[in-house]
């Protein structure tokens, strides 16, 4: 659905934004997917992201379908109170189509636990207190331990599985990371902790490189203190356009979709690409990578740790019982490892690459649920 959200700005003037919630499939259970605040949000993009959620939840074996939402806005240009008013108006417009057993939103680019808290509060005015209507909430409102780190942690578990399958490990390899938001900062931190060398990082403000490995905790501290990657003393500034084609072992895009395409794919020097962002590689880039022998770990598996811990959060809310962070992380590891082995089995039985193996696994599971329900045409 498409909704117009009009809010007063802090100066009293009125401004309108277009919001979307696309529900793709619910054969396996309630629909699930994040809400993105970004100026490039449009119906085609939200639709494509909703479809990815259907295959993603199926690949990791969650009892969910797929959905996605978004508002075309630039969150950095809105004050906190303007963002709150926008989120509340959006929730008033979509509260009838979301719900604990119907469609459960979560954070994505440009949104965070505070956004989820406003959605929960606004939704609860219509339907009574309903913590399980959104995931990625603050801990004080029923969020799960481990959710904030979960997407990044899942990306790192997925990377370890892939590297182990190729007889390698994170320690000593060189990594390049695009994006240092929720996903990118956890990916960078956990790779650094495991002995990987993060040799280049970018975000919307710029890029930094250090061939000996960037001290990630210091970089994150610098970013929190200054709001930018610029002027970081532990590395040299680099052209952000160069980042994706920088020499490394593993390239991890953690920002926007479509950043690897026919214009730059031929120049990529990484041996592995881990799709932490949603659809960072377009189909033309995929073909080029296959020709160059670059292994791509697809988004519908690589970044599924976020929705997996969202599922754990939903289960905890329904149980009314909070798990320890250790339990959350152990179960996340189990889901990510199992999914990798199921994808590999599909790759072997269908003689295909990891993206095709993951899609085959996801589509098979959704098709089986569809047929069992008697929905087939
Ligand atoms: N947050 C989550 O749980 C999940 C997020 N994802 C995907 O991961 C990606 C990142 O999401 P979050 O980290 O949550 O978003 P975020 O809003 O926390 O961070 C986005 C990061 O990308 C950077 N960025 C934006 N434009 C850029 C550009 N042109 N060049 C370099 N960096 C740029 C921003 O500066 C920021 O550091 C998105 O594709 C999202 O769909 C996927 C699964 C779950
Ligand atoms: O945590 C969730 O429910 C959804 C996360 C999401 O939007 C994604 O995996 O792309």
C-alpha cells in the first residue's frame, strides 16, 4: 500500500512524504521485513526488497513470509520530533495491515530501535499493548539482547562458513567494507576481533584506508565523536569510488543496493563478495563475477542474521520470557550454519552457484507451503 504522510515541521510549515508497505507472501507465516527511511525509496525498490524477504526467511527456515516498507525522506534533514511525527502518521495509516500474526516490521536503513518504539506505541493506541508487532525494539520495550549486532554477527558467521568451506579463515585475510551503519560497524568490529585486517572502510561521509589494517574500535569512536570518517588519524583518506575496486580478499558491501554493476564489476579485485546489504550486486555484475571466478555469498543468506534474531525477539515477546544474549547468539549461529549446509546441498544437487542454491532452497520451501495450504492455481 502507498500512503501520504503529512506532518508539521518544527517551524509550523506542512510537508508530505510518501510511505509504502508491500506484503509479498504469507504462505509460511506472518510477513516480516524492515522499514527503510531513505530519499531513494520508491515502490519498485520496496517491492523487490519485500520479495527478497520471502526467500530470505525461507532460506533460514523461519515461520514467516516477506514484506518491506519505507518512506521517501532524508532522515538526517529531519529533527527527532519531525521523525517521530512522521513515524506516528505512517503507523496510523498502516496499523490495519500490520500485526503480530499478520506483518511484523523491523529496522532497515535510516531507522533504528527508537523508530520501532514509536511504531509500537502508536500501534498500541489502536490495538492494545502489542510488543510483538515490531522487532528491533529497545530492550526496555521488549527488544532482544543481541538484535542490534545480529545482522553483522550473522554476516560474519556466514563469512566463516564460506571461508571454512574453501579451507580458509578470517584471521589474516584482508577485508574492505562499504557502509559503517548498524550492519557495517558490527561486521567491521567482529572481523577485527577475529584477526581479520580491515584495510578500507567507507560511509556516506568519505573513505579511509590503511594497508596494515584499520584499528576499528578507534575508527568507530572517531565516527561517533565527529559524525564522519574524515580526519581519522589511523589511516589515509581515499576516494570512496575506489573502495569497491580496492585490492583485498573479501569485499563486504553494507550500504545501498546496486553498487556493484557493469560499470565497476570488471575492476573488482576481491576473491569473495559477501552481500551484507540487500542486492548490492546487479545481475550483470553477477555474470562478470562468475566469469572472473569471484565467489558471491548472496544477501538472502548472508544478511539473514537480522531477521533470525527478529524472529527470536518475536518468540520471546509471545513467550513473555527473555533469553540471555548467549542463548540468542548460540541459536543464531545454529540457524546460520544449518542454512549454509542446506544451500550447499542445493548447489550440489542442482550443480549451481550459491545464489542459485539459496534461491532454489527458499523457493522450494515457499512452494511446498503454498501447495500444502491448497493455494496453487
Ligand atoms: N539493519 C538490519 O538489521 C538489516 C539491514 N540490511 C541491509 O544492510 C544495509 C545497511 O543497513 P543498516 O546498516 O541497517 O543501515 P544504516 O542506515 O544503519 O547504515 C547505512 C550505512 O551506509 C552508509 N552509506 C549510505 N550511502 C552510502 C554510499 N553512497 N557510500 C558508502 N556508504 C554509504 C551510511 O553512511 C551508513 O554508514 C542495507 O542494504 C539494509 O537493507 C539487511 C538485513 C538486515
Ligand atoms: O529484522 C527483520 O525483521 C527484517 C530485516 C530486514 O529488513 C532485512 O533482512 O532486509
